[in-house]
């Protein structure tokens, strides 16, 4: 997914989102709390198909639904919790990812990426809280990692996903 953020002086902030399926969505957050959401034609990213304007309260209620606060999907692979600039994210290691069969210490994740590996949930449901440097990462493991958004994005793109260079 590709997200571009731009400031709209005197209005607010605009987020342009292109999904992995090449769908376009634009969200405008107004300084007064209103949100405008625009969905574009899949074949013509300049053609608006639908739009909706939400109050601050409505937007927050919908965000809670989308974020899984009301119902958490069983197949959820990625969750992030924002704490100022710190994120905590759950990410399932993809098949053929560069980290497979390497240890946390060998990868030097903390020093190279500024990321802490908080826990590892192995495919066999075995959990490892506060995993050490000798913990081996395997395909299908779910890593609970913390760091800043750009650090997490770099780690996912470079080490945890199968196709390096794709937007995470």
C-alpha cells in the first residue's frame, strides 16, 4: 500500500492511498474535525465513484470498527498500536523472507533498524516473550515488534516480506 500525505493550508491534511489492488482512496481531515472520504474508479484514478462526509465522532467510530476494536478478525496478521511516535506491530514472516532461519542476534535488528523484537509466536503456537539473540526466525512466525513507523516499514520491506521493494 502506498500512502501520500500532504498539508492543505487552512483546510487540514490530505491522505492519498493506493492499495495493493491498485484501488485509490483519498481522505481529507479538516481542521474542524470533519472527514471527507473519496473512492475512485479502479480504471481511472481521476474519476470519483463515491464520497462521504463524516463528523469527528462518526469517523472515530468507523476507525474503531476498521481497526478491530469492536471485532478482531481471527485471521488478523498485522496490528499496530500507536503511542506517540512508537508503534507496536504484529507481523507474520512471509515465505522466502530474508530473515528465515536466521537468529535475532545475527540479523542485529535493534542496531540496524532501531526495532525491538518484543515477542515471537511460532507456527506451532509456542510463544517466546522477550526472545533472546539466539532465537531463530522461521517462515510463518509472528513477530511482535516496536519502533517508529519508518523503521518498522524498512524492516518489513527488507527482511520480513517475500518480495523486497513492494510497499508494505
